[in-house]
C-alpha cells in the first residue's frame, strides 16, 4: 500500500462524496489504529516538509557556489588580459624613452610588488597607473570572491549535515506512516482512501496547473512508484527562483519505476534532473520521471503500461539526498506546461 498525504483536511471546493463523519464511523471498530494512522500521516507531512526545507538550503548554497565560481573564473580571465596589457604598455613606453624599467616585471615576486614600488610610481605614465589601478581593483575582487567560496564551502557542510539529519527523520516517519496504514481495517482503509482522493482534488481545485488533470485525461493511469510516500509540494520554492512543478515520491533506492501509460519513451541526463525518462502516452500526455539511478528502456522504444522504465535514485541535483522519483504530468506533451500530478497520484497510488 502506498502511503500518501493530503495537504489539508478541510477542502475549499465542491462537496465531498465521502465525508469525514462516514470515515470516522467506518473506523470506529479500529479507532486506535485509525488514530495512529492519522498521527503517523501528520508526522510524515511535517518530516517531509522539514526535509524539503533542508534540501532547499543545500540547493541554495550550491547555487551561490556555482555563481561565485563562475564570477571568479571571469574575473581571473579579466585579470590575465589586463596584466598582459599592462606589461605590454609598460615595455612599449620604456622603449619610447619613458616609464619604469621593464626589468621590474622580471625581478619582482608579484604584480603587487611592481605596481606599488617607488620606482614604478615615480616613473609610470598616468595611463599606466590607471591600468595598474584597474589591476589592483581586480585583485581585490578576486580576493573577495575566493573568501566567499571558502565561507560557502563551510556553509555547505552545515546545511548538508542538516539535510542528512532531516532525511533520517523523514525515512523513519515514512515507515511509520506506511505501517500504520497497513493496520487499518478493510472498510476503514477503503473509505479513508476515497476521502483522501476527494480532499486532494478539492484542495487542488484552485484553477490553472495547480488543479491537475481529470481522470478522463489520463485513462488507465498506472502508479509510477508503488510503495512510495509523498505530499503535495506543487509550487514549493526551489533554488534560482524556480518553483516545484511535480511531486517527489520518496522510496527505497533502486526500486522499480513503472510506465504510467503505454507509449514511446525518451531518456535524458542533465545536472538538474539527472537520469530521466519521458513516457509520451498514446493519448498525447507526457509523463516525466527524474533522478533515476538507472534506465530499463532505450530512448525511442515503445513501452506498455506497467513496464519498468527505470529505478529510483538520487541523480542530478538530488545527489546525496533522499532517493526519490520527481514525477511530472504534461497534458500537452513534451515541451508543454506541467500540471500538479498530486491528485492523480493520490487516486492511483494506494
């Protein structure tokens, strides 16, 4: 049984076919197990949100590291260009009867020693001193950037430690959540499942991509990751100002992932999604699977619904974190906008 969480227990939308009162009545004979399930579900939601926050902090530090490293590389290149220009101009000026002796450049232990020496300052032309000033500014900026990278490396160790701690808590909460679900009686579990499905769809009915798609738009939809746990994290903040456009389905590393529909598959690999698979259904909807540990398909081949397309992992920017499948639904096909897959997954992944 898949254990999924509902973001809110009170929907703001159409009336539900199954009410909370009906669920309570059905679960009255196993009230202790039902209360344990509700408690475990709530604890997993809290743990999952805490992990999301910790993982975002790691993403943000890595993002700042990348930007600082890119800027440092550009400034180092600028420095080399400016240094060559400075040395060339100084030699040319000396050959024309002025400026500092070029031997300064060969005898000095550093460029700083050249541009701050008394001989250079007393004999250099104003344009040479301007270039020297630019060089000094670049050197100062390089020092600042290098210092930032040192601090960011220290920050990364801290936030990575926090993420690992949150990962452990989340995984324990996930197991407790799943175990509590399995102890529910049949009628109680069936009504609770239907209630959660209806609450998820009602809570998502805010319009636009957040509302997901109707069941008719994904006929025969197969759960891509049975046994996983997940919450509704559509729109959650991500590094670089991005927003989360899918559902993260948490589960064991290497667990099989299944084709949600029959169609054509395409594989890809990137720094963000890592090893990924697109399943483009025969009816046109595209399903995106990211952070896989490996593939079980060849790009361009055809799969039938329920075929294993790959295996759960932590590739891409999920490296080092909790293994999970990042799953998206694109009703208009590859390249079209994504919609919230959570309501569809709640319906299929019990």
